[in-house]
C-alpha cells in the first residue's frame, strides 16, 4: 500500500470536531508506543517487549493514524512528508551532521 492511499483511507475514520484532537492524541499515542520499549529498558530486561510485536503494531498504527489526520487537515500528503524527510536525512549525512543536534544542521 502506498502512503497516500493509506492516508486517504484512514481519514475516512476521522470523527472529531476540533482539529486539535489528533495533535493532542498524537502525543499520547507516541508516548504509549515509546512506553512499550522504555519500561523494559528501564528495568534492564526484555520481558515486557511483546515478542510478536502485536502491541507495537497497534500503537505504531495509532501514531500513524493521528499523524495522517493532522496532515490531512492541513492538506499535506504523507508521501510528501516522507520524501522531504529523506532529502533532509541525506543532506545531513552528506554534511556529516546526522548525529548533530538542533534543527539547523
């Protein structure tokens, strides 16, 4: 499936009144995804990591949906974001700044 196809199909499930809803929800869903890895890491074990990745798929899907909703509300195709991001990463790699910090690398 192409990214824009997913974005269009996923947006059919957008049932919110305020465009801030997916913005706030993205922060929550991203934290839930990170938590799947952070808690086992903090404990120093891997017992909490789902070996079949069902939880990871679920939370990552929630993050993706919220991101797509935000972008759809702004009229921005997900494939455009992906292409822009790859260009930025390539530029940083060429410039030797991929491990740097800050936005202006």
